[in-house]
C-alpha cells in the first residue's frame, strides 16, 4: 500500500471514531419532556398523581393529588429538567417517588434519590432509556416536591 492509501484509511478511521463519539454523547443526554411528556397521548390530561416520601421506611408518607392546577404546576416545574445518564447514584437521605397517569396513555414513575439523581419508568415501554439512572444537569427546584409534605 502506498502512502496515499494509508492516509485515506486513517482519515476514514478517524471519521468513524468521531461519529461514534458524537453518537454516544447524544444518547447519554435527554430531558424529562422527551422521556415523559412527549410520550403522553394528551400531555395536559394527567388525571392523578401520587407522591411518596421515603418508601419502605418507617417514616413513609404518601399524598394523592387530583387537583388539575396543582398537577399542572408540578409538571411545569419538571418540564424543563435536562438529564444525563450516569452509572453512579447518590442515594440521599430523602427519597421521593412520583407516579402519574394521563387519562389515556401510560403510567410513569419518577424516583428522586438525591437532589440531582433520578430514575424514570414508563409502564408501557421497555425502551432501554427507562429504568436507568440520570443526573439532573440544570437547575431544578426539588422544593416543589418537598413542600407537598410540609
């Protein structure tokens, strides 16, 4: 092989490596809107929300929310959350579990482990993105959930 052929081969290898890196990085980032709100058939029709604090612990508490205005306020605070896949989860002292269901469509559960770690489950999808741990990478006021128990 001559020098020119080697340069072409190396250029193709570098392009493949760069493409794989960019693809991998894009697969590790998502948002709450993309994973949950976009999956609802009718995003504005969440009929019921259940919020639990410290599930399976002696101090477990649960709140049922059916007020549409309160549900919309909570969902609006979640809608701008940006997520990045992580393999390390910091299990904080306070854990919150939020379940909600639209009038038509899947049931979702969102588990908040620490101020910035979350896991999302979709009751009707086994897609590889669900059931994974994510780190919240932008500002999120967890007080929206915490204040429900005060």
